[in-house]
């Protein structure tokens, strides 16, 4: 009898001690899971994302005095809403496959017990990984996958901060209409696109949006990617001579188009390159001198000195040893701070409270790294204030030229080229 | 006028196709070996152009001979260490052997040079010029001219010289040739060296106008295989005619019908030709 009592007391003491320890632990660290391509074809992107997460956690845990003046979460000492709990990033490798992405998500939820997930870069992996999170009821934020159907699945735990193809199309539409109002000719528009899923879908979204918005796409030139010669396409353009040309291409074709347009001495008044190969550093570095004034899009522009974006960019350069934030890493870092902000406001790591806090997210542009109009989710989990900046190539660097409120440089038209 | 421009563009493209296919047809015709690493030989020739430019500041006048020597050496090494041995095995061993070599070279290049695209400045050869209202791109004209020259030289060596006769003798019957005092291995190594040199030259010239990446050889190899079987296995002049034909048909169909249809038309033509002439345009039955 005595023995049993002693055992019970011991067990009780152990339980209490364990409970305290667990409680104290919860206050000290908040685990956030991230599942990114650290190996495989997109490993380079994944590793830049990893550095963005590490930098974000470091800002919240250890602070940055300069940034703290304009960015409340940068005061250091962890999350104020959770009595200074520190953030611990648990970053797993999705290996570039939907299967591995789902498995790692499961591991982070069941073994690492993460409070929320940020995942996965590739749309196809986001599909499978978010289904796991939905099943377990863990908040899941996607910062950069643009496939339209991701927010059409009726998920309750899925949130997406990035703009999607339709947002890009809207941005181009408003941009071109503004040019038209300013007296520029935008009557004939040609879309030149590579003919896999990427080029086909983006081109049809753009032409639908343009038709609805009152601009007409008069010419579409689909082509097979990575060929050794693009002269016939450029000659077709030269003959029809459209006012505006929009390219949707990968790097190799982007370089060839730039070279061939110069060789054949033809350029439209407005040349838009929808991100893709035209934003590849290999392109801007080597073709920049012959594509001055090329228009593209990016959610990131360094912004005015002293802004959140500019300061984050400087910190990121320090972290990576020279590479600044770009279109992808800025969206990743933005995703991280949206999650951190929600957990902070929830004051808890309980999934339902974090989910409710995410739903109530309302971030203003001056608090953002990415160039969105804000962050605010609709019922489907899509950020309705996601938008993109229109950028222009200036001395081999993209600078923001539209919308005016966030432009760092004046728009220069017509397209100069070489 | 635009149509003439399209045809000229096609001819220039076709001459380049012929240039980088001549090495493949030589190996194929001489030894009945399909070199799946051919496209990656071209890719290494392209990188030779990049390295000569970035490290030494040299243009094509330096990189072309350098690439010829380097890729010829690579050809001889491949012959002695790989091809000579796998030729004794079944056909499948040859295919997988050179395919393995292709992967080794491709991922070796990925390791050494990285995955990023590189391209050379476009003023190394001089800018494009206008002649009779038609624009000519300097680097493509140079590649096409050298392509014609190299193809003709290979053809003359094979048909008009003693060494060429010996090489052809080995390709017809190695044992009989050996009985006549010809060393088959030496001739075959020579064939790999010549093929390598032509391929290296092709790569170094193509680097002047095409973006360069470790996977550049992949799509080029397919074009080379088509050109060679179109022209006739082992026929250097066949590769030239087929290359020019493919180039012009591609350009015209891309311009007149649409770029996504050009492959359909080229390959339909290819199948038709093989239907009536399975040995290719200029191959022997």
C-alpha cells in the first residue's frame, strides 16, 4: 500500500515536472515548419528561401535596432504576444517531388509538432503537402505557388499570399490602359509564348483579361521552347509590327529573342517580358545592354532607402554574401512574416487560434517586403491585396516604374533596346 | 523580301546543322557506332569558346582551333578507353556505353560550370550587315562558311586521300584491311579524332550565337541524329544536303504556318523520305 502510494506520488511529481517543463518550453520556442526544394532542379531557389527563413527568425529572436523603428516585430526578444517566445524554423527538403513534400509535411506535423507550415514553392508539391496539413488541421501558408486551383479546393487551413496569373494580367491591363490614356499607341498587341503549361496558361489568362478590359490581342505566336533559331517568329512580328509585344519565355529563348531582334533591327514601342527567363540574372547581365527599357514584373523592388523592403534587402545581402532579395525570396520572406505576425496576434500556438489570426490578417503596404497592396485573405485563403509591380530594365537592373505610388524610377518609353 | 530573309536564315541554320552533324555521320559510317555523347561533345566545344573568352579574352580565332584540338583529344580518349571495348559487346552495350559517357560529360559540365546560361558578347565577329536588303548575322555567316569548309574537307579527305581510302577500307571490312597492312584501331582512332575536331569547331562557332548551358547538347543531338539519317549514314555530303534542307524547311514552315508546326513538318518530311529511301538521301544501299 505504502509502496503504491509512493509510486503514485512520484508519478504525479514527474507529471507535474514534465508539465511545467513542457509549458516553459512552449513559451520559449515556437516551431514553424517549412518544406522547400533543398535538392533537385530547384535547389538553388530552395536554398535562397532557407536563408530568408533563417534571416526572418533571426530578426524576431535577436532584433535589429534600425529596423525596429519602423517594423515592430524587429525589436528582438522573440514574439511579444507569446511572452517573448523565440521562433525556431524547422526546414525540410521536398526534393522537388510531391511525394517527398507530403511526407516531410507529415513528419513536421506529427513529430516536430510545428505550429504552422510555410510551403512549398512548386505548385504541384503545394497541392499534396497542403492536403496533409488540411487533414491534420494545421495552418498552412503558401507564399509563391501560382496555380489557380490551389485556392479552389474548399480548404479551411490554406492561405496564399502571392499574386497569381490573373493579378499579373490585371496589372498589365491597368498599366497599358494608363499608357493609352497618356497618348501612347496600344492598339495592336502580340503575345509570343512557349507552348507548355506555363506559356499557354499565362497567355490565355492575359488575353482573356485584356479582352474583358477592352484591349485586343491581335496576334498570338506560340513556339516550342529551347530551339536554336527564333528568326521566323521575329520576322512575323516585324511584318505585322504590333505596338506592344508580350513575351512569355524561358531563359534560352529570352536570350535568343533579344539577340535576334537586334540582328533583324526591329523593336516594338512597348516590349513586355512576363518575368520568366527575362528575370534570370544570366539574361539581365548578358543581354541588359541590348534590352534597355524592357518591361517586366516583380513583386519585389528595393524601394526607397529607409523603407522596410530596402532594409530587409540590405540584411539579406549580408546573409547571402551579396545577393539581394528577388521576386521569389521576397515572397518567401513575406510569407514568413505573415505567419509570425499571426502567431504573435493569436498569442498561442493552438492551431485554431493561429487560423483565426491568419483570417484576421490585415497588413499595410508600409509593413511589407513584397510590393503588395497589403495582405488580407478572402474565404478561400487567397490574399486579395496581392499585386505586382511593373518594372523596367535600366542599365541591366530592373527598377520599379509602376504603379506610381511605389515607383522608384520614371517610366521611359518607347522601348530603347540597343 | 521577308521570304528571302527567311530562306537565307534557314540556309545559315542548315549549314550549322550540317557542321555539327558531320562528326556524327563520320563515326556512324566508319564504325557503325552510334555516339550518344555527340551533343555533349558539341556542348563542350561551346564551353571551350566561353573559357577562351572569359579566361584569355580570345575570340573565335583562338577558340575554334583550341576546341578542335581539345574535342579531338576527347574523341581519341573516348575511343581508347570506352568505345574500343564496348564495340566487342552487343549493340545495346554500345548504346548504353556512349549514353553513359553523355551523362558523365553533361553532369561533369554542370559541376564545373554551373547550371546558369552563359552567352558570349555579340561583337566578337563583327555586327550583322545588310546585303541587297537582306540582313546577315556575322557570327552565323562565319559558322555557316566554316561549316561548309569543314564538311567539304572531310569529304575530300575520305574520298581523295590515301588515309581516307584506308579509313573506308577499315569500315568496309576490318579484317581484310588488317590483312592488307592497315591497322584498324589506328584508323578508327583517327576517325574519332577527325569527328571530334569537326564537332569541337561546330561547338566553338555555335557558342557565338547560342546561349550555352550544360544541357545545350540534348536538343542538338536529336537534330544531329535526324540530319545524319536523313542524309544517309556515313555520307558527309548527305549530312550537308540534309542539314540545309532541314534548315530551310524549318524556317519556312515556322514563318508561313507557325513556329509550333515546324517540327511536325520537318519530321513528316523525314518519315516520307525514309519511306522511299530508307538509306537516306545519299546513303548507299
